[in-house]
C-alpha cells in the first residue's frame, strides 16, 4: 500500500487506483463531499459559496463540451456563447410559451434545449468542414455576435420577448420528498437545490464525455485532429465525425446554458451570454489543459474563482477566513506598494490630472499576467502540470512531446505504449493491436 | 537564399482569370443584392450617403485589419491584443500631445509603438512560439486584458477627444457630405497597404519576413535571422496598429474600450480578405463597412435592426466558398 522507493507518485497513485477497495473508498468519499459536504456543511458553504459552485458546474458543462470539439477534434469555436444562449432561450420558451401548445416540464425543457443545441451544431458543423484555424474562429464568432442580435429582432420578439427577454418564474425548491434531505433555511434550501440541479448533470455529462473520448468516436476525433488525411486513410468518415463533434459539443453548450439560466437567473435576456463568455470558455479549456476532461473542469474553477482571489490579493487587508468564521486580518503589502506607485511614484502624463482609476482596475492586468505565466510555464495547462508533478510521466518524456505541437499527443502517449501479452510479445499499442495469433502450446516443463 | 526566392516567387504569380472572376462575384454579389434592395426605394441620395458612410467606417476596419495581417504574415499568430496595444499607444500619443505638436507626437508615438511591439515579442511571445497554437492565442488574450486594465488604471475611465492630422471640416462630393478625416483615413489605409505590399514583395527584408512565417527552419538554414524577423514583424504591426488607433480615436473618442467593436470587425475584415494579404484586408474592411451600412438602410422585415448579422452572414458565405478568404493564397496550415 505504501509508496515504493523506485515508484513515482503517479505510479503509486495508479497502483492504488487498481485496488478495488481503495477505489470504492475514494468514490464514496468523493460522492460524500460532492453531495453532502460542499453544499450542506455550513462551515464551508454560506449561500454565496453554493451559488459560486453552481455557476462553476454550469461553466464546467460548457467547457467540457467545448473541449470535445477544440481539444479532441481540433476545431476552434468562439460561438459557444451563442449556442448556450440559444439553449437558454429554447428552455425558456418551452417552459413559458410551450412547444406546440404544450408547456414542458423543466427537465424535459432542458433536454429540449440540448436537442436544439445539437441541431444548431449540425447546421454550423457542415459549413465548418471547409474551414480551419482563424477562419473557423471568425465564422463561429459570427454566431456569438449574431445570436443576441437575432433574439432582439422585432420580427420574432413575440416569441423571444425582444430586448427584455423572458421571465421564467421558476421556483427552485426541491420536491417534497427531498425537503428533509436538503434542509436549511428556505434561502439555503433553494440555493442547495439549485446546486444539485446543476451539479448532478455536470457530473453525469463529465463522465459521459470522459467515456466518449475512449470509444471509437473519441479515437476518431483524435485521429482527425492529428492528421485528417491519415484518418481518412484509415477509413474514418471525416465529415461525419467532425459534424458529430460539433453537434455533441453544441448540445453540451446548450444544456449548460439552460442549466445556468435555470439555476441562477430568473430571467433570460439576449445579453446573458456574450462573446466574452465564449472567450472565457476557450480560456478555461486551454488553461485547464486541452483535450482533458478534468482539465476543463479545473479551468472552469479557475475562471470562477480568479476574480475573488485577485480581489483578495488587492484588498487593503488580507483576511483569512473559513466560512463565516473570520480568523484574522493583516494589512496587505501589495495594496501598499500599488498605492505608492499610483500616488507617489506615478509619472504624471498630463498637466491637469483628471481622476484616474482605482486599485481595483488592476484586477484585469493581474488576470492577464496569470494567463501569460500559466501558458508560459504550464504549456499543457493545470492538468498537464498536475500530471507532471505527480510523475505520471517523467519530465524527460514530457520534453520529448513538447515539440509535437499538440497537447493531445502528450496525453495520448499512454495509449501508444506497447501492449505485451502473456509471453512478453509486443502486440502493438492499445488502440491498434496486432492480430493475435494463437499462442503456442506450453511445453510440459513450463506448466506452473 | 536563392532557392527560397525561387520558391516564393513561384507562389507570388498573378491570379488566374477564373479565380479573379470567382472572387469578384463573391465580393460584389452581396453588395449588388443589397444595392438593388436599397435602390428599390428609389432614393439615390440615401443610397450614396450610405455607401459613403460605409466606406468611411470600412476604412477604419481596414487599417486595423492591416496590422492583424502584418502579424499573421510575419509570425503566423492571430493577435487578439492588437486593438488594445493600439489603444494604449493612442493614450501615449495623447500624453505626448500635451507637451508637443501633433506633427512631432505622431512619429514619436509610432517609434514608441514599434519598440513596444518588439519588446512584447522578445519578452512574452517568444516563450510560447514552440507551444501549441492555442497557447499563443491565450497569451495574446492575456495581453488584451493587461493593456485594457492598465489603461483604465493609469488614465481613468473618462473618454477624451483626440485631434486629427487632417482638416476638421467636411467635403461635398456631389450630393453627399464626407468629413475630410474619413477621406484621410481612406487614403492612409490605401497608402499603408501599398507600402506593405511593396515591402513584402519587393525588398529582401520583406522576403525574409515572409520566409520566416512560412517555414522558420528552412529560413534559418538559408541564413535568415528568424528571431529578428519575428521581432520586426511585431514591431511593425504594433506601429500600424498605433497609426490606426490615432485615426480611429478622432471618431470614437479616446477611451480604454474604444477598440473593442472595431477590433471584432477588423478581424472579420482580415479573414474575409485573406489573412495573408494586405490588399485583402483593405478590400474586406471596405466591403464589411458598405454591406453593414446598406443593410442598415433596409426597412422591410426590420432588416436594418440586424445589419450586423447580414454582414457576418455575407462573411461566412464567402468563407464557405473560398475557405482562405477573398485574396488569400493558401489555407491555414495550423489549427
């Protein structure tokens, strides 16, 4: 059970991971944290924290979906905010106005939003087959710009509500048989229930995505990303799989948008998801780790928490607090230095100084600096960095794959390691095993 | 070097007639449709005024698109921070203007912009050159955020007027009125585009820059100083961006966000024209400006309300038919 001296941390973790007992314990503890401790243990979860986790889960759904498209299939998209907006509107219309006169149950409405997203994905995916790189980025960016404008269009405003949007009027209270389980004051109960409504789909969709990347479909996507011609030579229907990637990714985005709307906005307006959100999704997957599912979730966490952490850094006092129990506060040296720069040492660029910005304006530069530093020192994002420090891949091998220009190649190398059979013969790689000839019969003296 | 010269000059041959016809049809098809739609209302003045306004905004898009094309041509990176670099350089110009005349402030700003672009390339971009392409994209997004926040921190949120190097008044051409400044922007865009074209096609340095973007390894083998070419590319593009920023600031007022919308359309313009073609950037910018303004004049079905959608629809249609833009010579090589 203990780590052996010749074993890296990652090898140790993998050995433990193969042990059924350990896996069961880890799963149970993880689910307990997810279901009980995060939303319900009051020390860690004032209401704003639960809301933050809810947003994180919604963002993670969209980021995981985008990662299937951009990370695994190599098609960049800046249009996912438009698709999320379409999903949110599809859900809102299905709940309030109804589809063909039938007002849908919210769960069905979210699934309907997913279907709408998939349809939009197919519609974009087919013309996108001809485009690559920056050209595809602009074509999809058009969607992010156009969707809010179309939704405000007078011609369809009796359905979409024009610039004001749609009032949903959903009550986010748990069903009666779960009220005791969720517990808390009415506000807490509502916040916790919203958490469950978003976080469980996020968990399930994350698991689906993780499995999807390990099936024939995921392999085809990766093959197309690494070489389209090569994939075609292997008999993969490139057009079909690229469109499929677009449609599945869009379904994820639409469901994510619908759930975010369902959870923390009681109304939808055309400005709910803008181009800046699209850029945030792209940042999340690259910073978290391209072509990895947990990386997308990590990136979503980064996007969610960065503002608060940077604000804390810039505050006049650094308060260390857990939950609502404040522990202590010290004056912040950073705030002192920035104040000096701004007030004492600043070059006065004009004779009659007009009011300049305040220290909170430095949040954006610090965020940008973090982005640049992360990309410089963790080229494969948080998850790649984590894998490296865990020693899942030794540093030497990491360097070897640096040149290949694709983060996926680094993560997929595990699949390229030779598979050895019982007699130690090389059977090729996990994904392309050589045909197995019948094993030679064992001689009597070799019988165990 | 001579091998490289041969290879590139083969690529630089003139357009084939079929190509010319196809891009003419693509470029002017949407324009023709919209013109017919607008002229159906039998209001020639409205039409010509819209076209003139479109050309004026289009030349703003075009000149920033030029800077994007320049960086893409020399380093193969699409720079999301371009607009904000131009914005902060314009703020520098504003600072200089409080101490000197516009005639001296503009060259000084251009010099500062060149140095800034070069330093950014050396300090930041060089670290991610060998990383996956999306990393470079995120780094340029980081630059975007840094400059936006710094400008707000240093100069505050209040918009400022910015002077123009051209005449302040208007000029009457037939029935329409255009500001001299717009004419000046248009002329500047054409001049800069021509200068860049000459630089890339006719000088040895331009050839080396193009070679660096196409194949850094081969360029290094024939003796091109690849790193310096990249630095030069960033410096020049920052310079063109600063020029564009100073011209745009007169129209939109100097503000820490004034480049945002312009940048999106400049991107679209650069891509529409073909990311590696300066002439394409001009053509793309003007087309987008005119199409958007003409669509804005349409009354039926409230199309004027969704004029941006019409413009982007035209762009996407063109891209689907010609995946590397109107004048782009070859498709993108990397994702």
